[in-house]
C-alpha cells in the first residue's frame, strides 16, 4: 500500500514535466505518415535540448516557463532602458561641459567685442570665438532658473555614470542571452504542446484531402 502511494506521488511530481515534453501523445493524434515524419523530426531536433534546459533551470511547468520568459524579457528591457538613459545623460554632460569651457575661454574676447560697439572688424578677426561664446550664452539662457554646475561637478557625475554604464553593459549580454534562451524554450514548448503542431496537422490533413479528390 505504501509502495503504491509513493508511486502515485512520483507520477504526480513528474506529470507537469511530461506534459510539457511528451510529443509522442501529440504524434499519436496525427493522421498520415507525412505528419508523423514531421513531428518525429521536430522531436529529435528539439526534445533533448528542451529536456536539458528544463533540468538545468529547474523548470517543472509551462506556467513557470512562461513567467521566467516574461521576467527575463522585462529585466532585459529595464536594463536596456537604463543604459539608454545613462548614455543620454552622458551626452548632455559632455555638451554642457563643452559650453562652460567655451564660455570661459571666449569671455574676454566677447567683452572686447561688446565694448567696441560690436565692431565688424573684431567680429571678423575673432568670429569663431565670438560665435562659441554666443552659443554658450544661448545654452545658459535655456537653463534659466537652474544652477549651472561647475566643470568639476560635471566631471564627477560623468565618471559615476560611466562606471554605472560599464556595470550595466557587463550584465547586458548575459540578460539578453537569458531572455533569448527562455523565449526560444517557450516557443519550442508551445510547439511541442501543440499550439503550432495543431496548425501544421490541420494543414497536412487539408493537403491529404485535396490529394484524394
């Protein structure tokens, strides 16, 4: 009696795993040798790979697989968004830092230009510097009401963000690989469970009926 109960428990434990992977039951429902050949070929190519993947990752049900596929996709998406946001901020810091440096370097020549009554001769002689100074002033004007940081502050933020970006990039490949593994595994199991196999079976059955007419 105890042995029989243990046997039932063991069967229950493995049932969800077998449900995911037992393609033979699906093959048995098929009609015609062409469908069976197709299903067996698919079984050979994917069943062993799926079994190893589920055993290594302790996936025992389709629900767990679907959840991990969704979670890994969300984790990859969040990491990608964070990297994009970091890169955007790094570009902003670089641009603002350049404007601050340009403003400081061209301040004296612009003061001279202004005191001269905006002399055309001075403008032609120092055109590049004057234009850089104006561009910097325009940038600061758009930041009205905000504190303009020092170059030192920008450098510190840049280095912090750069370190974060490197850390995120080191995880990016792994997160992408994990997402792709679970997506492929879910796709394979969707087919093994019959979602795509049933479509293929229906197509082959229609083909067989058309050939017998």
